[in-house]
């Protein structure tokens, strides 16, 4: 995909980023989306644990792809991949979800990006910086204020 054609859905004002991400990923999974979630390694490990327990009625299939550790090929079809490096996820993936505080590497591979920003002051400030950077790159930024 070429630069300037991507769309960022900016979810801001979130109370608990990872709880929100779990709900977003459940919705994406039910819709049949192929998703990559990126962020800092520690954040992704916490999200991995939360995805196992956040809803005792449903399972959200996901893979935690640790840096420099190969994932068995049989897991390539798993709809949700958690990885520090989004380019390491196999196959066609249409959505990138950023739960981190940095601009996601390799984001140009994805037509849609969901950037989740908490209501914490430091996270909001970093979110503002990412918003400006996305816009400067020509991405269409669409705000979604979350009332939690």
C-alpha cells in the first residue's frame, strides 16, 4: 500500500487501554478481520494474558509472537497476532492496532490503523504527537472519543 492512502481511527479518552483493546479485538474477530496488535513487548504480554481471561464466555484466538522466536506455521492462520514488529505477522492482515506509545513500524502495510490512547496525561501527549505524524504522512485521521 502506498503512503497517503491509510486511514487511522484514533480511539482516545480510553480508561484502560488493554481492556478496551480486548473488546475491540473481540469485535474484529467476530467480523472475520485479520489483525495485528503492536506495542511494547511488556504491554503485549499483558494483553496476551488479558485476552485469555477477559470474557469467560468467549475465546478470542490470538498468537503472541515474541521477537526472534519463530511461531509454528500451523498458527499462521490465527486471526489476531500480537507482535512488537508488525511486519513479522504472516499473510494478508487488514488492520493494525497500536497499543504502544510509539509510531508503529511497518504501518504502511495496513490499510487501517486503530491507535488506542488512554486518558493518562503522558499517553495523551504521546498520542497527540502520533496524530500529527500520521497527518503529516498523509494518512486520514478519524477521531473516536471513548466515553468510559
